[in-house]
C-alpha cells in the first residue's frame, strides 16, 4: 500500500511540474524589409522574373520545431526585374490588371500553414491554404530553417485562382502566346 501511495505522490508531483513548465510556443515575426519573395513565370517563348513584397509574416515554433506560420503578400508591389523601361511598366501594369491578379480589388494574398511535418533536422513539409484573388486552395511545399533564416520554394498553379490570361487551360490555339499555368516563388525570410 505504501508503494502505491508513493507512486501516486510521484505521479502527481511530476505531472504538476510538467503542466507548470509546458514546451514554450514562440511566434517569430518576419523582418519584411529584409525578406524577399522572387517569382518566375514561364511562357512558350521564355520567362519573366520579378519580386513581390511581404506585408507581414510570422513563423510559430514549439521549442525549436516549426509548427505554424502565416503570411500576407502586398500584391500591389508586383515588380518585374528582367525588363526595363516601357516593357517593364507595361508588364507590371498587366500583372496588376484584371487579366492577372486584379490588385485593385485584391490587394493582398495570404498563406496560412495548416499542417507541418518535420522531414529532417532543419527541413519541413508544409501544407497551407493559399488565397489569391479571394480564392483559397491548399498548397504543399518544403521549408528549411537555419537560425534566423528560412527558405521555401513554391510552385503555384495560377489557373486554380482564376488567373486565366494566356492560359492553355482556358483558351485554345494560343500557340507561342501561351503562358504556362505554373509559376515559381522563391522565398527567403529573415526573422
């Protein structure tokens, strides 16, 4: 009987200590002015590259393990970096128009992590809800974290977000005017 009472006391004491000292959850805000989001879009005759700015962002950790994240992108900052002058201005304007991202009526896009699985010491497979033009779809991608830096590469299918211009998914006989549906985002975050 004494052993069982002693076991009960130890269980209560250690259980109370565990409850009093849970693993700390920490939210690390992203330094938006030091972080970059680079895009690359492809067409039959080549590609274009550019940037877009983060409006806000944070990663959530439990100890040193990534458990969540949320980001807002300022879509009005779409910037083409592989062109200059009138060609650049024309493409930037077109990307902001209703043919593409409708930034006047949808000035932000959002990504909210819904599932995070560790795949290595500093690597994670993340599934999140990506919202573009008010349409939300799930997206899975890899994230690597090293100290105060995080990187990710995402492949986004624009046709899922009603971005139709030049898309072979919506229009026939585009020939060399076809713009591929998938574009890449390379994200470098500083926390």
